[in-house]
C-alpha cells in the first residue's frame, strides 16, 4: 500500500509538470502577423473583447503595431469602460491615420468616459467641422455653461463655545455662529486651450465677540 500511495503522488506530480510545461509553451508562443490580424479581427467581429485584448497584446509584444490592431484594442477597452487605456490606443491609431474620423470619434468618447473634459474640448476644436457635425460633437461655444450655488451654514457648537469659561483672568472669543452665501457665474471657453469661469459671490454673516473677565458676566458684542 505505501508503494501504491507513492506511485499516485508521483503520477500526480508528473501530470502537474506536464500541465505547467504545456501552459508555458502556449504562453511563449509567438503568433505571426497574419495570425494576429485574422484572430483579432475574428474576435472583433464576434464582439469577444477579451480575446481581442489577448491577441492585440500578443501582437504589440511581437512588434506588430498598426492602425487596425490599435482600433480593435481601443474598442475592446472602450467596451470594458477603460477610458484611459482606450484613449491611448486611439491616439496611436491616429498616428497611423491622421484625421481619421472614426478614430477621432472613439478618442473623443474615451476622453469623455475618462473624465478628461479638457483634452476632449481641445480635440473637438481640431476635428474638421463636417466630421464634428457627423459625429454629433457640439460646436465650440463662448459660454459653455452657467452655474448657481446658494448655501447656508450653521456652527452647531456656537452655544457650547460661548458658554465656555476658561480658567484665566481674561479671555476673548470671536465667533461666526452662522453664515449664508450665494454664487452665480458662467463658464467660458475663449479658445481651444483657454477656459475661464466668471462669477459673483455674496457672503453674509454675523460675527460675535465675547470678552470675559474672571468672575464677571461676559461682555458680548
């Protein structure tokens, strides 16, 4: 029985080693340009974005870098909501085919997804007017938006602070128990790389000054 048990362990180890060897061979395999192009294209047609990323990564590692592979990789990242990575692929696609309307459209979408509004604004200004209209990208406007922000704040510890009596001959307290504010303005896009906000801000508050002498009633102003 002990010998049989040892044989089972040895057999299991052999299987594991064979599996690891096969996995290593698969991982180390280098695809040809034709294989990368056809496999990534088929995965793209099947909307199998995970495989698109696998084949495109293998292609880039092997030195195959071209417009269509970058577009497929970018679309895969876009479908996975990875705006930053998608934008990187579409920028490189535009290096191969400058002013390509499709690459510009996807780059714009990637920048919006990643929250990079500033670069998206710059890109929109560089896109040809006819392409911008066809892609649904809004024309640049001097006034990009307006904003209004009112508010009211209360110091919840105001009573506690005014009631405090420090162990000193003399003390002074300056306190703002509450205040209100109002802000209104416009966001301007004066140029391709120039943006500004102009606003009016109003602040209204009451301030309290309290002077305390030891063993005396506080003087409040």
